[in-house]
């Protein structure tokens, strides 16, 4: 999961609800910063498995200072958005339709300014499905961040299956303690500051277990839809860290080639470049959204 370095919002940002035809979603919404260059566009940022809008908190300042409105969203059942009890509500087509509804509202409210959509990890599969279901939608570009062509790597299949096996018989608090114990056994998360540990705990227990179970199944069974996406005439970026535990980096390299996409690898980052190297990640996104920079950065 992403571990943001801050939860503080810039003065020109707010936490509120985005009302759409498919319900109301909790968002962090940063307007272009005062004094930003005259660039117009909105970025819709969709988090991954076990994630939330706060995963993008470190990107709000650099992207808004570049002149973009930045809207990071909790999907249905994630953190502060809430959602139904029942796995069917979290089928990928439902989550993708939510993204399309969010994009429609943002595009209409911003007067036709370019709408750039980014999905992190599982979020990449969801935004891919949204674009494929509505290729004529308001999309100006698509970014897949640390999100691969199909199902997750075998090592992650094991961890994901644990959630599927145990969540139906555990409450979320017990599941949290079990996951933290597993992380401790693996040597993960030992240096987590208290404020971040408190946030990660609150986010976990407020997420619908059905959302986690349904999306875990999706991560384990997602088909390869790269060729379908390559046929959509939309600028595309594949961005990742130098190491990725969910999809090996060479697999992401090959996916970018198949897509004809720009490829950027963020040095010093792993699965969450948004939080691990936010300045470099923001710079890569700004270059892509403004049409600057090389087609591939390795």
C-alpha cells in the first residue's frame, strides 16, 4: 500500500464530496495554485488496492503549482466514500462506470479543459476498463502507474489469497492486526510513524470488506487487455518505480511497447512512486500532460 509522507492539504485544496450520477465520492481537490502558469487541465487520480485518495497527497502541491486542478478520489467502498455490502457492487464494470461518472462531472465543471486520468496499481485496471467501455469519453490522456497488463505476480497472489480466505470470517479490526503481524514477520512497516500508522488503521477499518474481497479476486484474475487498449487513439503513459513487487518492471516495459506508450521509470521508487518519489513523479506527469520531454525515460 502507498504510504504518504503527509496528510496536510495546501491552502488551495479541500476535502469534499464529488456528486455524480452514480453517487457521492470523497475527494481531495486542489485547484491550480495561485501564481501557477497558465496551463489548463484536470487530473483525476484513482487509487489502488487497499488505497485511498490520500495516496496522492504528496502530488497535490507540485501538480497544482504547474497549473492543474488535481482530484484524488476514494472509490466506492474505499475509506471515506462508503459503499454497499455485497461483492457484486464492486465488479470491475461497476468501479469503471464510477470513474466515467466522476470524469463526466469534472469535465463538465471545468468547461471542457483536458481531463487526464491516472490509475495506480488496481486503479490502473479500473481506469483501463473505463476507457475501453467509453473510448469517446472526456479523456485527454491515460496514465497507468505501477499497473500491469494482467494479473499480479505469483508472490502477490499468495498474499492476496490470504485476504480472500480470511476476510469473510474476520472483522476488519482483527484482519488489521493479522496483516500487521504478517508485515512484522516479513520485516515490513517497522519504521512507520505513529500518525501514519493511525491513518492506515483508520483507512483499513473504514473500507468495506466486500470491496477488498472483490478487488482482490480481480487482481488475481485480470485478463490481458493491452491490445484492446492499444487500439484506443489516446496518449498513454506507463510509469513505475525501478522495482515493483506486483508486476515485474520488464513486464511493464513490454506493456508500454505494446501500447505505443511513453515509458517513465522513477529512480529510487518501488510500487508507489507517488509517495516514494513525488517530485520526480509529478515532473514526469507534467511533462506528459503538457507534451514535453522525451517519449521514453529509463
